[in-house]
C-alpha cells in the first residue's frame, strides 16, 4: 500500500512540475514552435491584427484563435477559428473564414546539431465558414517546425511547409526563420523573416519583430508588428494577443 501511495505521489509531482513549465505558444511570430501542450491541458492562443495590404485595402482579424489540447507528451489536437473584417476601396466584408482542424506531433528532441522537431498538419473545411468566405475545395496545409537552443538567452527557430488556399490546386510554399532572446525570466523578444512562394506567382517576403511578457507560467501576452519586404507583400501589420492554458 505504501509503495502504491509513493508511486502515485511521484507521478502527481512529476505531472505538476511538467505543467508548471512556462507556457510556449505558436504566436506572436509566424514560426510555429515544436513544443507540445502538456498532457491533459487546454491551451488558447488568441489575438487581434490590423493589416494594411496596399493603399486602399485593409484587413482585420477580430480575433484569430488557436485552440489546442495535449493528448500526450508527443501529440496535440488543434482547431483554428478566425473572424475577419476587410475593406477594399469602398467595398466592405466580414465573417468567419474556414475552420481548420489538425494536430501537432513531436518527431525528435534536440541533440547536438539535430533540432527539436515537430510536424503540424491542418485541413481547412470549405463549408465551415461564413457564406462570403466559403471555399470550393478542402484546403490542407503542413509544416515541419524546428528549434535550436543557442544559449541560455538565445534560440533559433524555423519552419518549412506547404499550404493550399481551397480555390486553386496550386501549391504555396512557406518558410519562416526567427531568433528569440530572453531579456529576463518574464520578458522576451524576437526578430523574424518569413515568406510565401506560390507555385505560379512571385514569392512575397516579410519581416517582423515583437515582445512577449509572461504574467505567470500559464498566461502570456504579446505585441508584434511586421512589414513587407517585396512589393507584392502587405505593407505592414500590427498585432496584440495573449495565450493561456488550463
């Protein structure tokens, strides 16, 4: 009986410490983290974004929400919902974009030059959207997300993947590269470049940077901004958000 109680106590203690590790989120940068939500925990990552596409075109995310649940130490379930408002000259539209369902699975831990690596896959449901934003086809997307620990303060993360827009069968190649720096135990910052390369169109490239602040191990807020590098990229965006888990 005592051995059983000791074993239960050890498992409960290890679970508690695992859940007390600081939250790791896929926002605010465009680089998804390879970290998996702890087993049995529910995590929400949400934010508001204003984007100026060109002189007479703007879009707002009001908000976007990534819902995550840790199934085990190597697997999480994911759901993405987003409500958008757009203005193009005098034409305005708003509504929910197609819901994305998916997962993240851990592939390997960091060891020497081998980065910590996970795979993320989503499918956008074409009819699970407001009538204005329904697509013709199911739209899959996937990424390999990698991360290196360079020092106690610095980390390097990058993603490679592909996505489809649900309108045409053309592939859009995606890349991201970000450097993270821990200013102190609460405050962090990052700088990043990212881009999208359609199969039959010119690639657009962007740069962004931002800050995160850890309120406690289960709650974090963020502020970020980005600009377009190439002429066909959006002019700039501003974003404010938070992430929490229970």
